[in-house]
């Protein structure tokens, strides 16, 4: 299969029944996903011999496809099995990003809606180190999260991510690593890359899902682990002020799992005990699960 631009790291992709090395060319200028953005994906992780919640990520990509009007063609179990087969192609020294994807090849009425019958699938695995657990900085973004009435926020859809991207780029222009993105009501929704938590007076709080952001798999897992340890997470609408006055802030997401926020606007924070415990609990749980 023809290669597109060179891959940025070791990459293997399963498409049309075979594995291919490198950044394979699978879209053309007439592909619906290429020009109208009808693609969904999910992101799981392999690190240190484990792939936590891989089955849930595989199931979610199928749910995302249906939400976007696509027709999933692979069972979650098949995606999981293919993933473990593909992981054997790596040397095991670097964390691997696991990205199953669906996209539309053709359009329907006047070319605008996707033709579900043209849905295609690929599974892309590539080396991608996790960010430092030392933490990152955030600033409040001028950009907002869309609502379910305006965008497919109930799917992990590629078309949502340019908004996240511009929020991060704007934050970086002002000297921050990431952006704290609000919903249309002005409450905190998430960062540009992850779900967000705060700790105040020993209480753990996180924005309540309201249709503007995905309630992440790592978010859910972390809440369960904290609850079992004795920290009940409160889901509620949270203001910027509550984050500015928090004792601790930390994020959860597939890319790097549990990472503290060490600066919000002009206020520096130290990684706190709850964030450290959440990360510790996640790692302990991940390594207690069976590898493939």
C-alpha cells in the first residue's frame, strides 16, 4: 500500500484485512471524511505490558460510529484481538497509542450526509510516549465547547478536535501548556485534551456531564478507584473561580492517564496528595488486569 508522509514514530495500521508498516495512504480527495470530516476514533493505551480498559475503548468507537450515522463493521471483541496481534510488532520499550477508526468514503444527498454503507475501518497503532507526570499548566480559553444540538458531542468524532486544537494553540501563545475550556454557560467543561478534577477541603469534584464533553473512560475508572479508596467524587457544575481557588487540580485522559495541573493562570500549584493517590491507584489497578 502507498505511504503518505513518513510516520512520526513506529506505526502499524490494519486496514482492508492486512497490517501495513508506516503511515499508509487510505483517503483520497473524494473521500467524504477527507473533505467533510465524517470520522470517529477512540484512543486506548498500551504501556508496561498492559492495555487498561481496552474493551471499553473498542466498544465506544462503535457507539461513536453509530452516533455519527456510520455503520460499524467490527465487533469490540475483534478490535481487542487485532490490537493484541498488532502490539506484537513493537519492541515493547515505548508506550503505544491504540486508535481504532471508522470513516465514510462516500456521501449521500447532495454529498453532505455520510453514506453509512461506505463506512470503512482501520486500526492504527503507534509509539507515543506519555507526558511527564510532573504536571502541566492551564489557562482559561476564549473558545467554548459546543452542545449536542450543534455538534456530535456524544461521539469521539474527529470534527470536534479542531476546536480543542485552536484552544491549545491559543493557550501556548500565552505561555501555557493546555487550555481550560468552558461550556456555553461559562462553567468549566474540560481541558483541551482531558477531563478535569479539583480538590477542595478534602473533597474531590469534577464537572457533571452535560452533553458538551465526553465523560471519559479514564475519568470513570479513576472515580471508581477513588471511591473504593474512600474519596467520593462529586459531579456538579463548576466555575472558573472554584478552579482558581482549588487546593489541587488534576486531569484524567487516555493519553497520559492521571496528571496534576501545576499552574492555573498566574497561580502555581504543587501536585497534591489526592492526585498522587489517584495516579497510584490507577497504575496499581492497570497492572492488576490481565495482559493479552
